[in-house]
């Protein structure tokens, strides 16, 4: 499995602290709302039936997913490296009167301070395969895991217009890494992801193409960035993305994948 090495954890914390107040704003745009809708539609199908289940939202940021989970009655542990992202989450949970359902903790997902097999469901939506070992360790046997991964093919396609050399490097080198600001994460293909998790006691249930690929539909930037939209278009786009997200022949086009698995 991939080693959990970081070049600049302080830099990552600072970057997200500075971004905290703006983070949720993007989800108010057409593009952000489509992404959130699709993320949630897929996640819903995997949540534990039992509302007493313990869920870890690792690198959960401003609680985009923790908040609806807490409203559904789950007990959630929200952890993140950025105190400012967590602070935004805390204010939202307070406003919605569900703070008592959530434990908030500042920590690095690669060094989780939980005992083995602590959670029924573990999600980490930050494209960080480096944290996988730790995330698997804290998932109960029979529990589920959901992790965002950088998809090397989708990333190469989207990079090519601006920087053909580094786009090609992603495909030429093995393993390949994507650098963005202070962060550098390993990018994988759908099949590599499947293999990596299956060698770590995870039965892969499915892998979806989830975000960063609205470019392929050629929707004008003005619409993608707009905060008001035509509901019919929203429904058409979300249905399109959901249908394609499950289609093996096109999964490689999206910049991110989300893997769902069961800890065995
Ligand atoms: C793109 S945001 C995603 C937030 C949330 N998962 C969501 O889907 O809305 C990335 C988050 O990962 C956090 N993060 C980055 N590296 C981390 C690390 N090593 N440990 C814990 N959190 C980390 C950042 O602080 C930020 O809140």
C-alpha cells in the first residue's frame, strides 16, 4: 500500500485555514451543487442501516457530509488538520442543533488517534490514498469505507490543455503523483485502486467517477459558476453524471474516483 509521507503538513494546514471561510461558497454554484448531489446520492446507498452506527468523517473539513449525517441521527467523529475548517463546521452544527451528535477533533488522517476497529463506517473525501492504511485500521471488520482518490487518467486529460508535459508525465511515470499547492498525492487508475485496497483486507464493492469532469459536457463556464440555475438542466446534468459515474468504459475521465469497500 502507499506510504503515508507528507512534504509539508504545516503548509497544508495553513492553506486550508485560509480557505475555510470560502470553502462552502463553491458548493453554492451550479458545479458545486452537482458535485454535492452526486456525492450524496452514491453515499446514501452505502450508509449503515443502524442509526446508532459510529461514523468517522476523516479530513471532513467544514462538515459538508458530517452535517447531514448528524441530522440523520448518526454519531459522527469529524477530524481534520485545519482548525479553521473545523470551526466553520462547529458553527454550522451549532446552528442546526446537532453539535451533540458530533465529536470534533483536530488530527492528521495519517496518524489517527483511535483504536483499531473503532468505526462502522469511515469516509475520507480528500483524494488521499496515503491515509488508506490508517483508515482501514480504524474500520470494524464488516464495516465500510469510502475514500476519494486522484484518478491519473482524468487528471492527465484535464491538465493537458495548460501543461502537456506534466500531463504526459502522469501517464509515463509509475507511480505518478499530482501536486497542487502544498499537497502532493499519489494518483491511481481504477484498476490500481482496486488492487491496492484488496491487498489491504478490503473487499472493493465499487469505484465511481465522481467529480471534476463537467468539462467534458462543455457546459458554459457562466452556468457552472452561477448561483441560480434552471432546475431542468440541473436534473439532466446530475442524471448524466450519475449514470456515467458507474460506467466502466468512462470512469477514467473524471479527476476523482470514490472507492467503496468492506473491511474483511
Ligand atoms: C477538499 S477539502 C474536503 C473536505 C470534506 N471532506 C468535503 O468533502 O467537503 C480537504 C480537507 O482535507 C483536510 N486535510 C488535508 N490534509 C489532511 C491531513 N493530513 N489530515 C487531516 N485533514 C487533512 C483539509 O484541511 C481540508 O479540510
